[in-house]
């Protein structure tokens, strides 16, 4: 039985969850823009920029001051949220949460910093405050709303998933194909005959049903691994395209890294599935080996005992390490840093060439 | 005077690079949306065609395999995959699908069509589930959503309208030209109207372009659905024009108006829908599906434990079948009897999920009117035939057809006769809902949009009484 959350949700689900991520990725950049768009353009319009520059103020001091002031205002606004976040994490979070949270904070600081610096850079060059505002809101709309969907659809066009009906048919045919299983069974039987130095398969002191079951399972593993690989490879390629989209729109990078650090992305879900499947396979092997080791007369059944079930190890999931997550999202992280440095340079240059009028 | 200002406004807009940039952006977005939509429709069509082809090829394969088994060229497989048994064919080999034919408008609104399948594989032994035939899809992409024409209308057109409107009067005032204009024999109202009309024409042109692109690429477009879709899109943009007019007719600078409108767009289009989603899910929480899986296991174990009792009861009801199988029952009868029992035990649990979803939907039906974007999303998907109501109608028909399949296969399986009637399996035919039902569902959205647009427009009109301070 397979269920999708979509079956149990209304159309409103398509608008997503009201999460902290939505506030940080979409709302906060708009707040930053509103705070910063008239930083230079507004002063210029009011004539105070000329005054400031006539005082002999170095432009780089001006931009540093503006950036720090903006940062101060934002941190006042963000302080309650950070306190609540840290408290929640301390009270309910997992042990490994702290470094992940610290990194997540850093990534969001980068992201918000990009918007703040971009706003200053545009404001320094804009002919009017109004112009700066419209340019910045335009970029915000593109970044937050348009870019994810456009790049996602582009990624799907570049890396399409297999057509579902024939995919399923091919998989079913591969699963029910008797040739590979019978070849494997023959090989294993020959190995058993050799191991027990028996004259033939009839003389083996084992229950061959166990062997046959295990061979059927292993054939299934091979088929499922191949077909799931065929399914997940394009999905991962699509996600890589989305990550690289961060070169154009920082939202795509921050979305990917934020999911990665929170442990809610596709790659970490797949890792969990892989671990659970490996556990299941180990358990099946124990059961089949037990059947193999207990020959029964016709009509009899060999049941497992508590000792057998005690052999099955506990399922202890070891989630991927922080290093693994960071390697997975290295591109997006590098692109975000590049964005930050780029916007910082733009703001710096803008301040240096500041026109008082 | 109105005519003169109108003509000059058009000249001014034609000289304005910002206006051209906004229009170019909107045109590129719409062409991209149409291209994407056409690809999506082609994909749905391709999947439906593949399903049809698979149905035929599975039948041929089963017939050939049965012939090989009959001539002893191949050993008979176990009954679950035996083409000569009604049970084995129906549940192991047959590829029988209920197909929801896409409307051409799926190219305009993907709606729920990427989440809920239009192809449901049916086998008598398994009760179909709403998402049973779902295609594999990248969850990240499902989260992000699609760039289709509905997205362009719901999210991008309001942005375009905001960009065209935010400095309608204040721009003139800030340049100092408003005082000069008002020194002419012209009222503030007619000045406002003369500046508004060219902008409305631009948006109408964009929607016209969308309709033209659609009609050109989909020659047999469904007329009534397209008309409804365009009516929703028009009334939704009218609402945004009225909202923008209500904001820009107030005092304040261009920057204030731009900020107010952008904030409204963010709240109405993104935050409120996400908040409504949260409210609906909190007020009517869905039980975990793990509960269902645990209940299924318990019911299966219970049915297995009562196996002989169930078989006894079955043969008491069907004494004519008792001679056909062994007295203790055979595999097929056992399967049917136990699965009937399991379904009986699970029915109340499944009903809980359905009831809770219905509860969520009824909450949403009321709350959605807080956000025009949510109403528009529902109404556009509804008129395109990719919304939930059509999907549920399809599922209800598929369930009815599933009962028909059982009535066809189960007696044949229980009689254990040799099965050859592969071409007599009843086919599924989707019966389309009457367009009057669709119109009735979309009408409240249209009424709400038009009345809010009128109210806001009237308010803006009252605000625009000429005040001495306006210049």
C-alpha cells in the first residue's frame, strides 16, 4: 500500500506550509529592501548626501556605517526569533542539532546580507529612490517566486523522468524473468554440493526452499536497485540544476542548503530509505539462512523461534554527517558566498563613485 | 479632454522604457508558461497512450503464454500469474486502466493533475486508492509547483499591474506636472480614468495573447471551459486593478504605494494561503497513514486466524461452489474470502480519512475567500478540469468500474473454469461532468471577484473627488 501526502490534502497545500523558511526566504528580504532602498537615493533626494560628503566623510565609511546600521536594525527585529529558535532547539532538538543550526544561521545571514548589500548597491546608483525601489522589488519577485518554478520546469525538461507506464512494465518483466534466478540457483546449488561434498542436490542436508527464496530476493534486489537508480538519477540531476540556478537567483541556493541542513531534502530521505532497505535485506537473509539450515519432511513447516529473531540486529539509523550534507550542497554554498562577495563589491564600488547630486 | 489625456498617456507609455521592460517580461513569462503547459499536456496524453498500448500488449502476451502452456511448451506458473485462470489473469497479468482524459486546458492549469493520477491501474483483488497510479515525481518539484499559465495569471499579472499602477498619480505629482494638468479644465477623476484605461488595455492585450496562443496551439480547445477560465482570469485581474486604484488614489508617495501594493501581493498571494493551509490542517488534522497500515496488518492476521470459519461461512452461502474446490477450500477462494473480510474491517478506518478530508475541504471552502489567489487557483483549476472535483468524480467512476470488474472476474475465478474471455473484460469509460456543474462551482469565485472589484473601484472613485490639496 502506497500513500502520498497529496491524497490527504486540499488544494491549499499547493501554496506550501507557513514555515520559518518561508518567512526567512521571502518576507525578510522584502523587509530588508524596504529598510535599505532609500539609503543613498533618499539622502540624495533630500540633499543630505551632499552635506555628508562635504564633511569629508570617506565613502567607504559611509557604506560601512549604512551596512552596520541596517544590520543593527535587522538584528533587533530578528532577536526574538533567534531566541525562540535556540530555545526550541535546546529543549527539543537532537544532539547533533547545534552545528547544523549554527550553519543554517550563517547561511541565512549570507542570504539576508546579499539583499542588504544589493539594496545599498542599487540605491547608490539609482537616479531616484523610487527607481531603486522598483528595481529591487522586481528582483525580489523574480528571485522568490518566478525563479524556483522556472528553473524547476527547465530542469524537468533537461532531465525528464522515465514514462511511468512502460517503466513499470519493464520493471515487472525484469522481476518475473525466470532466466536470471534459475541461473543463480544452479550456481548456488553447485556451490552447496561442493561445500558439503555431496553426490547431488538430493543428498544435501539442507532445505533448498531457503536457497530458492534467497535467490528470488537477491534477483529482486538487483532489479530494484537498477530501476530505482533509473528513477532517482534524473531527480538528482534536476536538483543539481536547481542548485546551480543559485548562480542567477540566491533563493535557489538557500532553499537547497536550508533543506539539506534541516535534513529534509531528497538526498537524506534516500539515505534513510537505503538504510531501512539494507536492514530489511539483512533480516531476510537471516530468515532464509535459517530455513536453509533446517530441512523438513514433506508437509512439515519450520517456524522461527525467539533465538532466531534475537539474531536480527536493531535498526539504528545513523543519519548522514554534517560533512556529507555540506559536500552535497557545496555548489550552492559556493554560489551564495560568490553572491555575497559580488554584492559587497558592487556596494563598495557604488559608494566610492557616489554622486552627491 | 479625456480623449486628449488618453492619447498622450499612450504616447508617454510608449516612450517609457520601464513599461516596455514590464511588458517584455510578461510576454516572455506567458510564452514560457504556454510552452510548459503544452509539454505537460503532451506528457499526459503520452501516458494515456502508453496505458492503452500496454492494455493491448498485456492481453496478447497472456494469450500467447496460455497457448504455450496448453501445448506444454512452457510449464504452468502458480495460479497468481497463470493466464488460464481468471484470478491469475485479472490480478497478475492484466493491465487494465481507468483513464481520465485530459481537457486541452490542462495546458493552461496543471492544477492537481501532477499530484493525482489520471491513470488508475485496476485489479479486482485490490481496492483502488486515489493516488494508486501516481507517477513518480521529484518531491522537490512538487513542492515548488509548476510554471503554467494559471501561475502567470495568479502571481505575475498582479506584479505587472502593480508596476504599471503604483505611480499613476503620484508620479505626476512628484515631477510637479500634476498641478499643471489640473490647471486644465479636467477633473481628477477623468485624469485618473484616462491614465487607467491604457494600462487596462495592456493587461487585456496580454490575456488576449495568452488566449490566442492557446487557440493556435490547441485547435480543438474546449470552448466553454476556455470561456470560464478567461472569465476567472479577467475578474481576478479586475480585482487587482481595483485594489491598486484604491491604494494609489490615497495620499502618499510613489514609494509608499509601491511598498503597500507589494506587501498586499505578498500577504494575499503567499502568506494568507499558507496560513489558511495551516489553519485547515490544524483544525481538521489528518490521522497518520501508519495507523491504516497497522490496522491492515491486524485485519490480515485476524482474517488468517479465522480462515476456516470464514471458508465455512462462504460455502454455507455458496453450496454450489463447494464441490468445485477441495472441502477445506482452495487458494483462490481463500484469497477472496480473506480479502473480503479485511476490506470489511478496514472500511470504517478508510471512512475516517475521507471524512476528515471532507471536513478540511468544507473549512477551505469558507476560508479560501480570505485570499483571492487561493480562490483563483481553485477556480482556474476547476474550469480547466484539473481541480479536485473532477478528480473525485473520476475516482468515483473508477470505483464503480472496479465493482463491475469484480462482478466480471470473481464468479469466473470461483468456478475455476478455464479463462479465455480476455477481450470481454468491460472497458472503463469516463463520463464527463456537465458543464453546468463546472459553471456553478466557478460562479461564486466570479461573483466575489467582480463584487470586490466594484466595491474597491467605487471607493477609489469616491476618494478621487477633487481636493484642493491634490496638486
